[in-house]
């Protein structure tokens, strides 16, 4: 692999740099891309101590 | 002759001063008259027709840090080649040497000829042991039919013309064998190959200016008597007539005249100059070659540079290969696949070609030699390695695929109309600009980096348990009720959070809805989990499904105080469950996903490459894809 070949692969190398950077960032903030438990993020006005729910059974 | 002795040519009165201390022959550099002859043979005056060398008498250079001066020359015209042995005088050592020049190849030789004892029959590809460490391989057997001298020389001109010669080479050494049939005597000259640039020659000719050339050469056409003036001067052994277009040789051993039935127009005109790989070449000739076996024809251009020799450009369906001679190569015997310059070459085709049209000047009898030559082409796209051998020579050529643009850019001074590209060339790389090895190397480095980073994450993740508690169904309660955990603190900035949920169920279930609540900003993360575990025996075989433990992986949970609201649903039999909350847990799925995504381009590239290679080799009799 020489400099000429590296130059020809510049777009692939740029993609590698960006994607590996994103992978590192995800690792730092604890972001699991797939298989993470889906959550619904909301804001409560009741100080989080009570949340009405529908119970079945 | 004595050093510094002055001698005057009786014919042209040119004054000569002897430079060497043991010179045995002095030929007038002006008129070719023999001024002094202390050799054992009679040497007649002979006109030495200049070839196209840039070296001349008086040129100075350096070899292994020793300076030298060119003082004379012996010119041997062979049937397939020529050899100029320039006599070298090294004043510092008071020593002679020979600088062999032939089509851009140079070898610095010792001054003396060595005798070979006994009768030796040389044949092509024979290994000849010359010294303890030198075995040369014979790659040329030829005959010298013309011999001429110039200037001052010493020693080995005890042969008159009409002798057999052979050339032996190794990667480092050059040996030139001279055999006189009259007395069955064989001698050889031994030297080392040297690059033109390494000789640091000065006072040489500008190869493009003929002002110093003494005499013009003319070659009349044997058919129409048109007088042709060859650009290659004495190097031109065969040519096509500028007037009638017939091919003929201008040497006494061959009187062949060929009239071609086909007519073709070269895409690069004869005489055009182009710069390829930093070297300027001039187009000398053009030939259309045909292989009857494959009904395949291609066009071949002979290009020449006086200091670098002859090279070839071949074109087929708009695909170009640039070919140059290989100084020395020994292919592993009986192998169709071998390594050369870190590339694995494989035999692609074997053929005999004929020339069906030619135009321009040739340095050999190209028509006859092509007909008698067996060719083997090995490819490692974009590279090509071709072996050509006949009864008298074994030659290797290395080639490289050139794009249409590269050819256009090489001949910028000439307006070219190049043939359009059709299909895929047999040496055309899948992607021109990089090799498969570079992709593999890049992927290897990247994968190693990603795996290394993942191990770093795994090693540095804290995996700290921040909360653990077992909950029971409230007694006497028929309804499901909400449970609230005590507060717990998540350290640091955004990290992952894993909640492990365990319920001792057997053929039973547990379901819960959970709300992770940030107590400082009241943000909530809602999720649900269900635990099911069933087992039994059916037809004598035990089975089970589900598990008593489930795990929730929550991404990007900021630091702060939290508690969890739990809305459990118990079955009739299960009354408890437990929760364990762990902060900052590494996950490996991102790594696998990264490796997969980064593999998409290489996988696509290699699949495409496989199909292209398979199609490329479908035209070959030696396809590795055939069973």
C-alpha cells in the first residue's frame, strides 16, 4: 500500500474515520445502537412520585 | 603503443595521442583508417556507421567512485542484437575496462577475456558456471556478421567477424561469450550490470540532435528502389519502405521482402514522442499481430530511447499495455503460477503470432522472428509478464496496463485519435487506482483498531451496582399496586444503565412496567419487561423455554439522583421479584455492527472482483475457475 493507493481510497478512509469516530463517541456516552431496551422519555408534573396507569387483571 | 605517443592518420592527417599504456589498436576517429595495429589479426579499414548511442569517444563517467574516459569502441552487429563495447581508460588506476551498451542496457566489464577450457556447447537456458559464485543463464545465441572499430582499444579483438556469440546473464552479472569456429576457441568477458544514470556520464551526445553524426545512412528498397533514410541508423535491421510499404531487411543474411495484404493506420504516428513513466520515447514502428489459434489480433508499437532502450505499447480493443524487457528472470520450472515482484502471476495464454501488417523501422527482423517465437503470457492485473523464446533467444518482458487517458497524456504533443475501449482488458484491474492488497491491509488495520478500542471500553467500564432490592406482592391486596424504589445516584455524565430483573417463576409469568425517574429534572424513561419460564416433559423428552431473568439495557442515561416506579403484575402463583441496577456497562454489539458496516465496501469490492476475474479468465485456456 503506497501513498497513491491511499489517495485513491480517500473516500473509504474518510468514511472509516467518521464511522470509527461515531463508534468511539457512542462508547463514551453508553449508546447501544441496536438491542437497547426501548424507552419513552417524558416529563412528569407530579414530581415523579405517582404516575397513573391502566392495570389489567 | 606507448602512452602519450602521437600518431597521425596518413589518410586524413588527424593527430591522435595514445591515451592508454597498453593499447593494441588505434583507428582514426575521423576517417576509420587503421593507424596502429598490434593485434594478431589483420584489420581492414571499415566505416563504422553510428547507431543511436549518446556515448562517444571522449565521454567521461564514474563507476564505483573511479573516474573513466571512453577512448574507443568495438561495434558488433548481431542478427538479433548489437553490442557496443566502449573501451574505458581509468587514469587513476592505469587500467582498462569495457562498457557494454546494447539497447539501453549497460554492463561494466573487466578488461580481459577469459578462456574456457575444453569444448563447450552453449544452448539456451543453460546454466554456465564461470567463477565460484557466478552461474549465468544463457539467454541469447547469435552470430556476429559485422565488426567495426573506432578509436583506441586494448586486448580482445583477436576475432574477425563471422563468429558465434552468446550472452549469459544473472540479476547482477553479464557474460559475453565469443566462439571462433576456426580454432574452436571460446572466451568470455564478464561484467556487472549498471544503470545509465549511475555511470554519471558527461560529454555525451544529445540523442535528439544528429549534428555530430558523421555520415548519413540510406537504405534503398529492394522492390521499388526508393531510398529510405532510417531514423535508427545502424540499429535499423528491418523496415517498411516509405514509398511502397513493403517490409524488407537490410542485412546480407536475409533478403526477405514482404508485401502485406492488410492495411492499418497506427493510432500513434511513427516518429511521435511520448513520455511514459518519466522517460521520453520515440515511436519507431507499428505492427499488427495475429494469432490464428484464437483469431485474435492486436496492435504493437515499438518505442525507443537511446539511453533506456526499446519498449512496447500494445493495444487491443482500446486497452493498452506498456511492456519493457526484463533484464533477468528465471521462472520456476513447470509452474503456471509464480511470484514476481510481490505479485502472483498465473499463465494466461500461449500462442504463436504472425505480423499481418507493419510500418516503420525494426531493430530485428521482426517479421521472421515473430513467426518463430513462442509466447507465454502470465498476468497479475494490472501487471503482465511475457516470455518470448525461439531457437536463439529467451526474453522476458514485464508490462503494466495503461488507461486510455495515460496514453493520451503521454503523447500530449501529438493529437491522437485512440480507438474506443471495448469490454474489459485482460490485464485491466478491477479498479485501476488501488490493489486488493491495499484494501485488505486497510481493513486489517481498521479492524484491529476497532477491536482494540472495544477492549479499552470493556476494561475501563465501571459496571457499578447502584441499586438492588427484592420486592414482594403486598399481602391481602387483590389489586396490583405501584411500588417505588428508594433513590439511588448515578455518577458521571451520560452512560449506559442495565436493569436486571429476576422472578422465581416456573411454568408461570411476571410482567412489569417501569419508569426510571430523574429526580432533578423530572424526566422519565418508561419501559416494560416480561419474564416467562415454562418447562415440561413431552414424549419422554424434557423441554423448557424462557428464563427467570431478563435484562433491560438503557442507553445514554445522564448522571443524577433517580428512583424507579414499578407497576408489577403478578400471576396467581408468583409473589416476588428482584431488581438489580448496574451503571456503565460496556456493550459489544456496537463493535460487531461497526465491523459489519466497515466490511460492506470490501465485501462488495471482492464479490465484484470475483465475477470480473471469472469473466476475465473465461477467455483463457488456463483458467483457475475451471475444474
